[in-house]
C-alpha cells in the first residue's frame, strides 16, 4: 500500500517534537512555544482519528505489527515460567514467577489485580499457559494482559524484545486510536520509519484504507500534538 504521509511534513513534525523536548522554542501556527526538558525519557505517541466508520455496524478490526525499533524499551515484563524458563529469566535479569508462586496468590482477586498492575506484559511457558486461568482466575484477561506464549526452544530476550516492539490497533467503540511509536532516545529517522509503518499498517486494516483516516497527530508525552495527516 502506498504511503500517503507527506515525508517533509512528518520530518518537520519529528524535528519539532525533539526540539520541544530539548527545551527549544518551536513555532506552532503563528505562536511560538517554549519547550521544556523533562527528567524522564518521553514517549512519542501517534494519535489517529477515523471517519466514515460506524463502530456499531462496521466490522471491528484488530491487528498487531512489529516495529523495527522498540518504542518503549522500559516497559516491564514478568515471566510465568517452568523451572527452565525461571532459570533463564534469572540469568537475563527479568522478573519471574513459578507455578508455586502463582498458587500462593490463591486466586485472590486483589492480589491478581496488583500483579497485573505491576507489569506491562507477561510471558508464559508454553506448557503453563493453559493452567493460568485455573491458577489465577480471569484477572489477567480482564486487565488485557493475558500472557504471550513462550515456546520452549525460543530465545527469551528475543521474545521480550518482540513483544516490546509490537503495536496493536484494536477498534472498540471510539473513533480515536493511540499507539506508542518511539521515544526521545531514538534517532529521528527511526521515529519517522516507525510512524510511517504504523500508519500504513492501520490503513491496511481499514475498509476504505486511507479514506477512513480523518487525521493523524504525533506528540511526545509532555509536548504539543503535531498534525501529519489531514
């Protein structure tokens, strides 16, 4: 599918995002806005509004796509693992829980909710996945964090990086979608490529492709939104 984003407009928007996050002054329309350097690494988000789409009648869509550069490297993972995977998690410094650890939670809703809140995503050994609902109840599913399967032969670090680099577009009842596409530690070109690929992938999921997209904005956590598609 052809890329409908104007590359100059996108490059300028990314320049402005980086400039603002570095405390420089940027122009937005006719006014000048002074940026501010934050004490944390800001994430860059892509916000998309749809048009000619009826969430009640039209088919809802869902799709995942792996970006070439991880947009949020600091999101936290916990491995729900068998003995071999728990050992591997220890070696690479990733939090882990064994079957025994999960049993200790005793399906306590509050404890499961606390666990779901503590981590951004979970991986589970392939021979344990079916036991998760029995051990924990529906808590992780309700939080939208049911574990990704970790097959026994897979490289754990590679699997973690894959999940961190994967974005998900899911149509619910609202006409706006949000997805992380980068952070301030990335190179500008890496952000540009991630934005282009994310936008193209979303367009491919829509019934009328780009004709269903009303507008696309990108912004840093604390910065103003920059429109890159009208």
